[in-house]
């Protein structure tokens, strides 16, 4: 085993995305440190992971610490809270947050860890649960070139592509833009399918035709099929996408950029949550459009 494989990796956040990402690192030969907090930690311990009872101790025993958590408050709590990462991480180590959080939070974490001689990367991902399981995530990074180069072998285990976008916060800003594009494209597909459905057009044939033209997109391909199949089981929950749209809208306020389309999509997502459908896939925007159009 080479020196890179001998690095000890701390991984915090073993949810629907984090657990398969961590498992892929174990399978690639890395020594993995995790927190002893869930059934997932027990499963990974059986695969060879070492468990710790606090983020502080995990960080102290890791060369690289990775977090994969729901939102900014959870990441800040793990890093700066009682017995947090900042209390244990050693000078020369690298902190990598792969959650989707506010760019301003990523910049704050970077600045405070720099004071301890620790490099930090914000490295949110796109690709969903399937991408996490297959190691085919798209990873967008903010931070220094040296830190990115050091952890690139880890990214290559977890993802199919990893791009250093710019300085701290650039990865999170890129993810916010990604979620804006995805949300508005789902909105466009949902509206067009609702119109076609009410007009009596065959959705399967329309989708096939559109995929051969300029309207072709991965969302039209995958989510268009979901709408036709009436399959709204979550690949990515609408409530999580709504959280991401809030990050984008807050960034718009920070930089005085009007985001009209994103605001509309976020409002539609609010309606879906109010109807009790927050656990459904984000393609369920189509259900709201159908309801507004009087389609039963």
C-alpha cells in the first residue's frame, strides 16, 4: 500500500450520501475514522472503519477530515461546537466539507481553520444517491490548489470528476448555481408536460421527440420519464432542494443579483411542502403544476 492509501481519513455524516461515499474510501484501501452514532457506523465498522465518540478525537487521529451534513448549522456545530473538529484537528491537516451549505459559511470555516494552520476545501457534490454509491459524483471545489492536489486521489474514488473552481466558497457558489439550473429546468419540463397532458398529447412520444432536439437535457430524459411513470419516490427530496434554493437566493441578496426564476421555483417548492409532499422527489413539481391546471 502506497503512502497516499495510508492516510487516515475522518468521515462525519453517514447519511444517504455519506455512507456510500465512506464505504468507497474503505474499499479503495483507506483507513477510515467515523463517529459511533448510528446503524451506519456499525455497518462501516464491520468493513474496517475505526469509531470515535467525538468529532474532536476523530479529527485528532485523522490526516483529512471530511464532512457530509444537511446544512450550514450542522457543519458549523460539528466544526466549532463542543468537542468539535477545530479542537482536535492538527496543523498541516486538511478539512473537506462535501455538504451543500452557504458560500459565506464555507468562507468562514476556511478563515478560522487557516488560523490553526489547517487548509479547508468546500467540495459539494452533484449526482445523488446513485452517484455516491457508484463513485460517479461530480465534485466542485473551492480552496487552494495545494489542498486540492493533496485530496484529489480521494475525490477520484468518490467521483467521476473534480474541478477546482476558485478560492474558498467558489465550490458552494457553483453548487448553488447548479441547483438553480436543475430547479428551473424541472419547472420547465413540468410546465410543458402539464400543458401537453391537458391538450391530450402523448407524453412518451413528445419526450422522445424533444430528446432528439435542442430541448434535450438529462432532466428531460430522467425526470420526464419519472413524470410519465408517476414515480415520485425520492432520488433527491424536494425539501432538500428547497433548502438549496434558499442558499442560492441568499447568495443573490449578498451580491445584489435578482433571481426571478429561482424565486418562483422556490415558491412552488414551498407550496409542495405545505401540501405535505416534502419527502417526494423534486420532480414532484409536476404534481403541483397538474393540480393548478385542474388535472386529476
